[in-house]
């Protein structure tokens, strides 16, 4: 399995209740799977310098992070997209204080695939990616893919699309891109952390999508770059 070069950038936002006290020795967070590899490294290194501070982060998706920080079950959340006006009002009403947004990680979404017999890096045009996820491009040797990969022996196998099953900022980034490059996608599917996918299998978290792509021949999905 290999990946194309990064095509989309995103700043992951930390969602922090203004009432958090930084002197506490234990912090719990939850949210986007996108920054989880970076957070794990940061929190591990921080603990080496400050053994009395424990930071735990649950990689459950942006939607879960927003929900948990709003309900007050965690000290901080993470989301690839900022909370909307309705979510901000919900937080204010339940917590009686504003939520603070600030960027922590800059990264990218990439398509990731598992195509039998193909070991090199495939190239995809924006139109081809939109067609694949719309279900209008169904074969790996479709001219829209073959033209961008001259000399590559692409199979005639059906394309298996893999997408997120949970509310996801990674999904928001991906479908926002597809909406920008495909009027058909914009009108039929649109943009959101969760959408009605035209085709495909669902995996929970970036880890779930990665796992499905690895174990499913001739599949393609999207994940955060790391």
C-alpha cells in the first residue's frame, strides 16, 4: 500500500474550556484522530520533563471531541474544523463560559490505496478522485486514472471505496476538497463531518480506514498524512 503526495492542508484546533486550571496534575482530552500521532509524541515527551503531569487523549473523532468537551467530560477536545455557531451556543449554555479555539497541528489529508500488482505511487487528478468517491469511476483501469499513470499496468478490478463511519474532521477536509473540484459532488453530497456517502465501506477513525484499506484488495480511502 502506498500514498500520493499530500494534497490538502488543515490546522487542527484544540477546544479548551476557559475554566481549565493548568496546575492540575491530570488532564484528559478527546477528539480528532488526525493529530493523534503527534499528540502521543508530545504528551510522552512532556511527561519526561514533568513526571507529575499526566495527559491522556482519546482518539475518537472530531465529533466526539466536540461533544465531550461540551458535556464537560474532558478538559480539552480536538477538531479538524472549528465549532459552528450552534455548537458554540450549546457549549456556552451548558458550561456558562466560552470555549477557546487555537491551532495546534498543521497536516494534510491524502488518498491511500491497496491495488493488486501496483507497487509504485499512483497519481490522481481531482476529477478522478471525485469520480471514484461518487461511484461514477468504478474500475482501476478507468481512462481517468490510466491517463494520469502512463506505463502503469492497472487491473480491471472494481474499486472498493473506504470512508469514515464516524463524525470526522478528516472527512470534512476531504469532502470540502471534493466540493471545490466537483460541482456534482457539491450538489449531490456536500460538505460536513458526516455525509451520505454514495458508495463505500465505513471505518472508524483514521486507524479504522487504514486497517480496512490494508485488508481489502483494490481499495482506496483517505487518511491524515502521518
